[in-house]
C-alpha cells in the first residue's frame, strides 16, 4: 500500500510539474516556428500582419499572466512592480517591431517562474510528507459496532477504536483506562508513552499492545500536526532582514529606472545630430529589461524557502527566513540536559541491596507503576515472578509504592518516602549520582537501586560539531549538580550548571545574552517555554505534543536528534551564502549590461540574458541547497 501511495504521489507531482511548463512549451514552439520562418525558410507571406500575428500568439501564453499581474499590482497601489517593467519593456519591443525579443523576454521569465513554483512545491511537499503521517481512514465506534470513516470527516465527540499497531489520525483524549503509545514518529522518544484515561492522544502516535478507545477533540484540519504544517508552509511570511531590504530597495529602484529609461529615450534629441526616436526607444527598452529586479525578487525569497525546505528534509522545522539568518549568526547554544542531550530513558546502573534475593520482590511491587523507573527495573530483573502475591498495594504520588508481602510491609520509592515512613538509612543520597530507588522491608532499610539516564549516541558528535563552528555550548539542568557535571565532562561541554529551577535558567540565559551575541536555547519547549521565549532563537526538541512549543519555539527538531543542531546552523549559513551570491550575481551582471545597453552595444538578447538568464541562474543556485545530501 505504501509503495503504491508513494508512486501515485510521485506521478501526481510529475503531472503538476508538466502543467507548470505548458504555457512556456507552447510559446517556445511558436517562437521556434517564427524564427525558422524568419531566418531559414523565409516565405514571402511571412511579413506584416501575418508575422505579427504568429509572434503575438507566441507572446500571449507567457505574456498575458505577467500583464494581468501588472494590472493587479497597479490596482493595489504597487505601480512600479517587476510585472509592470516586464510589460512596458515587451509591449514597447512589439511596438517597434522587435517581436522575437519581446516573446523571448516573457518566455524566459515564464520558465524561471515555473522552476521557482516547482521548487516551492517540492519544498512544501517535503514538509508535508515529513509531518502528515496520519492514516486517511479510522474505525468509528457506533452502538458498539465499528464503522470505517474518512478521517477528514470525523467530528469532535466521536469515538475511535485503535487496534494494536494502528496510527492515530486525529487529536483526542483516551477513554480506555490505560494505553501505551509509540511517539517516536512525533518526538523521537524511544520509550513508550503510557497514557491514562482522560489524557491527550495526538495524531501521529502509534497504539501499542492492546485495543484502545479515544474521543476525538479536534477536526482533522485542526490537529497539532496540521498547525505545525501550516506554520512551516507559511514561514515565508516572516521575512529575513536581507529579503526585507531587497523589497524596500526595489520600491525605490524601480521608479528611478523607469525615469532613467525615459531620459535615455528623449534627452539625446537635444544633442544627437541624426536623432532617431526608434533607435533610442529601443535602447531605453533594453535598459528597462536589464534593470528589472526580478532576479532578486524571485531568487532571494526562494533562497530562504529552499533553506526551510532543506531543513524540513532533515527533520528540522524552521518558522521563517529570519530564523535562518539568526541560525547563521549563533554564538552560544544553551541546552537542557534530559531529553535533549540524554535519552530520558532510564536504565539500572547498579544494585546496592543488603539482601539481593529480595530484588524480585521489589520488581513485583514496581510492576504496579507505569513510571519509566518501573520499566527500567523490569528490564534489568526480567519478568515478574507470578508466585509473589502482594496485598494492599498503594501508590504514593511523587514518592513511590507501598505493599504487604507475607504479612510484612515492602516499600519502594525515593528517600523522601523512607523519611515519611520513619525508616532510618545509612547512605547519603546527595553524594550518589543518578536517580536512586530506595527500598525497605519489614521496617528495615534494604538499600537502593541506582538508575541513570543514558546519553544520546549523537550528543558528543553534536557538541563537537557546534564547537567546530565556533559556537560555545552551555548546559543548564534541574538535575543534581554531580550528575550534570558528569554528563558535561563526558560530552566535553564548555560550561554546565545543575540544580536549577526554571527561573534560575532564565537568569542564566539573561546573563549569557548580556555577554554574547546571538543565543539559541534548546529544550523540551514545555517546562523551558520561558527560556525559549527569552532567547534570540528558541529550539524545541520533540515538542510536537505541546501547543506551547508550537507557539513559543522558532525551530522544532522533530526527531530529538542533537545532531540536527549543527545541521540547522550549517543550513542557516549556507542559505545566507546563497542569498548573497545571488545578490552579487544579479547586480554584477546587470551593471555591466546596463552600461552596454545605454551605449547601444547590447541588444535585447543580451538584455534578456541579463534579466531572465540571471534570474534563472539565481533560482538554480537557490534550489541547490535542497539537493545537498549531507550538511555534516
């Protein structure tokens, strides 16, 4: 099914690409016919009105949309648009009988526009295929019976039945007592996320182990995935400073150019002996075609959109060209620890029990909990011994579990629980790194199990690559100071601070900002939302489950991989480089041909190259970032 779907998608994409080029193909065929009649066959009938008619037919498919846009721009108060320049230049060329040149200008412009639209569609397609991972159909529960229904037609309040292994199509809440979900497609989180009745279930999650039921709370189009898709696809609305500068520049540049073109046409009358209006009009039209800023207007936004598309292919969702510019200038990356540089996946590091034979009993009691710590103990010990029967099992929120085995109490939890139960112990938990699970049996301290979060495999390489880019890395964490320093030492992080509350993180970031240039903060985007908002550029790791993240973070790294941090910075730098290459190319070539055109050396064909040819080259340069295989 998946292969067929992909094949259909590719076929539709190819069909769409061909449709974009149909006007240009039709125009090119007619232009080619006209040039052949002009220069090869030279029939007697091909002159006057018949010649003009053929070239006008060639002009219309590519020229009419431009003229239409020029009229629309004038209606909206934008008189001196690139469409207006193209229109008066080509209509002027037609008026003086330079038909092939007029068609060629519009033809090359249309080809450039088609390539631009194709590049934008491809970038949007990359983003959509990355994000929109939901099934098209769901199983609706009606009067105890399941019915298949299209996901986009499901309304809030309807009940969906999820089979084991089935992907969730819409946002909602769980109405079964409990269920376990794989959220890796959304957040990259490796451990299953256990949900209880009433907790949120999001589109893109995969139901594990058992059949579950959920109540839909949002329409298909209103899911968090859809919101993020819309945010990233509309990223071009947040212009980069370079892009805004070019737009402002074009508004001043264009009327100046039109004024100069009029002067080129009329002023020579006063000092040229054999003044020919047609010759100087032709020169002024060449000047207009050359000076058209379409290479800049097209290629610079496309450069930024290409960067956004390249980032999306790498699982990095960037909300605007302005953030690409900021990524290129980042001096400091401040990062959270848990879930960012570490897995958030607990594993047993050591067992320090006075009676190790009681470990199966501890495992049996922990099996009553859905906490990741319980999974870590079970993974270490193995399956629960069915012969162990526990009574009066009670979970104490934030502390641990209590139960009775063969008439004696068994306690498993943190050291606060032992303090609460009045059980003395001879270990100092503040001096032991990692998460400690203390236990007591029959009122006596048994010892502890040391559990620690594992560092992500790619974290060390990510830190090294960031430092290679000249970026200082600082780690801020609410975890114990000794744990934080141990992780920092292993990853060779420049600075690290532990035992911090959210307000402490804010203070640290404020201090870093006062001493540094551009500061990026990387966190989970929920607990760290204040710091994400405070930093110059907020980056959320796997924050698709939170509306706060979507609103607050400027960049969302979808798969939780720290390597995406240096990749994002590299994409930002490459995008900025491409944009400035395009600016240099456009201005350099235009300046040369403008001088030649005003002096009568350059013809309309050189003008076409300077205008549309440069735009086309700039577009090809802009989209090459999307074809780059690797950024590290």
